[in-house]
C-alpha cells in the first residue's frame, strides 16, 4: 500500500436513495461510520453545506486514503477505527452529536482489488482478509488452526454453503502438507471440491461463499454490527436518522431486529429500499443491497 493510492474505483450503492431518505440539510453534522472511498460522504458533504460537519470512520487505512482524495476539505475529519466505537471516536475528535449516521456494510471494490490482503480470489495475494491488519489474525492462520467442526459451522452459519462439510474436510487434509497461504490456494481448493461452477448462481466463483464466511469471521463483522447499532442509540441526537445498507441476510437480520425496539427507534422505511433496475444493471454489486432508515426517539439516554 502506497502513500498516494490510485484513484478509487468503488461506486457507492443506493446513492440517490441515501440522499433522499436521510433528509439532509445545510448545517447538519453527519457521521459516516464506513466511509470507504468517500462516495456517499462526498455527496452528503455537498448536501450539508454551508457550515455542515462530517466525520468519516473506517477500519481500513487504505480506504481512508481514498476518502481523503474525495474529501480534501480540511473541515472533514477522517478517523481510523471501527464504527462500533463511534462514541469514543466522536468524543476524541471533538465532533458534535451527529444529526445523521450512515453505515454501508458492503465490501469496497478497491478492497477486492487489493493484492496485499487477498479479499478477491482473482486479485491473488496473501490470504489475510482483515480490514485492519493490526488487529486479529490473518485468514490463513485461522484456516491452519481451526477444527473441522468449527470450519463446517462457519461455512454453514455465515455463508449457507451447502457443501460446508466437504470444504472443511478438504481444508484440514490439505493444510497438513500444503498450508493455504494465498487467496489462490483457497480458491483452487474450492474449485477442487465444488467444481468450476460451485454451488451458487452460474456467475459466482465456487469460492465466493467461503471467502465471505472467512472475511466475516476474521473481522468479527457481525459483532461490530451489533455493537455499532447499540452505540448509535446514544451517539445520534434525538430525532436524528440512521441509515444502514446491508448486503446479506445476517447483517440485515441484526438491523431489522434493532429497529424493532420501539423504545429507541421509529422505523422510517417499513420495507428495505432496494436499488433500481437501472442501478442493478450499471452496478451489479447493488443487487443485494438493502437500505433501512430509522429515527432515534427522544427520552432514552441509556445504551
């Protein structure tokens, strides 16, 4: 990773819908807990001027470099960390209680293209999969030590992989003589077990589900979602809005359950907002995206 990264290739999903449902206005304070390459933040920043304020948070230092390219204004505060710790980070940056919070839980196209961490099996590189390489262990190390039962459960619970047991068994057999060190190693293992097409739709690589489950595991993503939603209860100003974009059912289930708590939230979007057919054609990543928006109710100050 260089100090001057190439131009970001990521296209933010549901951009028009975010601007519409978040009801932004000049002078607001906005917290983007997953700032990524800055696509959503740049649009929101423009909508809250003049005198608006924006705090962008991301676990991935590479993405913060991309975000700074999109948001060169020195009034925009960018901070490395997890949105699960939004209250602590907000306080450290002397940022006011936000009127709006946005969480886009998807993986960036720029992360998929990063050859240093193996997010994309086509990009190659070491099998790391961590957003923040200073935390936790690489996916390769996890695969080398996890039991066959744990691997099977991970693939079943986090990716609905029908051949979970077969993949787990092959991992355990393979690692005895050939540790899975690169993204290519794991992709080839999945091809051996599942065949060229795998178990999903025809346009999905057979390793797609396995990489998803591994990434969720090493980054403890579901834990961060739960903690982040709980933190938003007290970080967001009463009457403020939070929008969350999810890409798979496990995340969406957590968001839906949180917003059911009528002591904290009033649901603004009774049904999740999906991408338009035109956006889905232009940006295939948006096909599984769902936006849910809720308003924080007054009268509750405890998390």
